């Protein structure tokens, strides 16, 4: 699945522009949970049985809410990544 596809999938079932502040708060919450999973060293690709509380699960949740927030602000993350990569190539001489 591409980033654009993920953004579209999320928008299809979870798009409430009036809740932009809530999406942001959920993003912050998920970053905190990611921090805890990293601290507890719950690394690696999990299975369904050990997904809960893993770094992988929390990364998914961070990406989910970043996409939801981008959607309510009409931001195409694929296009933004391309623009940012162009800037970074010039900035870091890559």
C-alpha cells in the first residue's frame, strides 16, 4: 500500500474536519505510546499474537493519525514528501 492509498483509505472511513484538534491530540497520545514501546524494547515485526503494545503497532497508530490530520487539512503527504526530499537534497547535499 502506498502512502496515497493509505491516506485515501483513512479518509474513506475516518474524515471529520471538525475534529482536527482531536486527531492532533490522538497523534500526541500515540507518540507517547510509541515512546513507551521503544523504552520497553518491543521491537521487530510482530505477529497478530504479540502486536499489542509493540513499536510496530504504535508506529502504525502514529502514521494513521498523521494521515487523518493531513486529510482534514487537505495535505497530500506523497506530494509533501517529494517536496521535502527535494529541499533536503539541496540542504544536505545529497
